[in-house]
């Protein structure tokens, strides 16, 4: 039984998952700042941004698995009627195995190197009470087959180092699926995989959503993947969310220069061609060197003196209240950056 505060204010129409003002520091330096978003049941939200923007730290803070050097400064995380951010470690661990699962950025590193992959899936099934020990092996083989692993009998007997990155990723997904989680967090599940395997993993995630109404938080820096699978998008830059929108609206019109430049790196917007980011001049600044005002100012073609001094808040636009942007010149982005 998982002890969790009951949130009487959470009504039937509330999003299934909600993060509010989440902030994470690394060795005293702010790494994730006031990140807020909500995802409805069955929806897929993509969290996108260049390397070092704070995407993985956001995910790790959500599931309570931050590295020792990092700490959550403040913020709330709610999944259904559970305030994950207030749970004791053992209750959060129980939630991780049941209501929320995470596929990590480094699948090979997340699997136990000393255990055959079939045993790892079988063990998870037993721990979650999804199968008895005698049943577990056959059920594990079924799961491995379901995530598209060919010759599961043979693969199940192999160790992670004997499998390719794509195969390890599928094993991770199989393990994540054991609990039939309400929320699946997938951190770069297709990066470094070839295009065919990438498409298969995305198909698998789509199938999950269709069959189990799984809510998905997908972390990626690939806008092609975003256009393929996401319903909504939060664009992150230097620890903050800078733009938020439904996916179609975002691809049609951008209200933040960073998003505009990210999307310009894709030659076509039909999602057929997938290009790795970034091609924007300069790099994400180091944690210790974040600019005082808008953090994108040193790389932004629209920056002016106000941008260097004042950090723009993420707000709904007067002209388009469905859209949120953190830019002083949000309305000019499309006409000024061609
Ligand atoms: N264990 C750690 N020790 C020190 N710094 C860290 C650690 N983990 C993350 N950071 C720093 O925190 C910032 C955000 O890192 P994070 O891993 O969340 O980025 P990311 O957006 O997931 O990037 P990527 O796309 O490369 O995975 C980076 O500056 C990173 O160097
Ligand atoms: S606030 Fe200024 S620097 Fe920041 S993204 Fe907007 S125009 Fe560029
Ligand atoms: Mg990451």
C-alpha cells in the first residue's frame, strides 16, 4: 500500500500528471529552474532541447533518482492523486515500480551487466507480482517478443554486453512495461539507434499508448521524433522552459527564437527526415555561466539591451492565449527569423 497525501483539490478533469515549479541544483548551481507542465491521460508530451539543457535532471527529479551531486530545491510533482514530491523514499520506490516507469538514456548502463536479460525481465515480473516464479520465464519471453526482440529464447540467455543498443533499449522497455505504468518517462529512447530501429521503438511506444492509454513523457532532442509522436511540446533551454504548445501549432508557428532556430534545422516538417540538433551558433552556456537576463541572449538574433538585463517569464500570449513563450519579442519571431 502506497502512503500518499490525498489531494482533494484534484478533480476528474485534472491532468493525470503535473509538475509545478520544479527546481534542481547541482553543487549549489541552479540546473533546472521553475519547470512546470501538465500531461493529460494518454497524451504524449515531448521535452526537447539541446544537450545540457536539464532534460534528464528534470526526469530524474520527477522519479526521485537524482545523482548525489544534485538536489531538488523546490517544486511539486503530482501523478493522479499522489504527490510524488512529498513521498518518503520507500513509497516513491513503490510508485516507480507501479504507476511510473522510466526508460533511461543509457540502456546498457541501466541493465544489470551480470544478469542475463531474460532473468532481469522475469525477476521484475515476480517482484511486481505479475507472474509466479515458475511462470515468469515464459511470460518474460512473451514480453521480449512483444517489444520486437527476434529469437527471444536465444536473446533471453544473453547478457547486456552481448546485445546491441537497440536490443538493450527494447529490454528496458519490456522491463518498464511489466508494471503497466500510468506514466512512462522515456529519456532519449531512440538516440544513437539507426533509423529503422528508431522507427520500431516509436511504433512500440505508439502501440503502448493505444493499447493501455499510457501517458508518455518523451525526452528527445530530435524534432523529427517530436513531430512523429508527440501531442504537445515543452522546449527547454538552459534549465528553463521557454516555449510550450500543442505539436501542430508549434510546427506551424514559433514564438521563441530558440524554437524557431531548432525547427529550421529540419529540412522538411513532415517528419520524414530526421536531423540531429543543434546547428544553432554557439553552445548552451555552462551552469556557472548562465547569463543574467534571458539565457538565450548570447545566441539570439533578436537580442537587445532589455534581453541582457531581464529574464522573460513563460507567459500566455495576449494574441494567442493557447500559446506560452518566454521571450520579450515573441510576436516578432516569425517575421524576424526567416
Ligand atoms: N551527475 C552530474 N554531475 C555534474 N553535473 C551534472 C550531472 N548531471 C547533470 N549535470 C549537469 O547538469 C546540466 C543538465 O544536465 P542534463 O543531463 O539534465 O542535460 P540534458 O538536457 O539531459 O542533456 P543531454 O541531451 O546531453 O542528455 C548539464 O550542465 C550537466 O553537465
Ligand atoms: S528575450 Fe530577447 S534574447 Fe531572449 S529569446 Fe527573446 S529576443 Fe532573444
Ligand atoms: Mg539527458
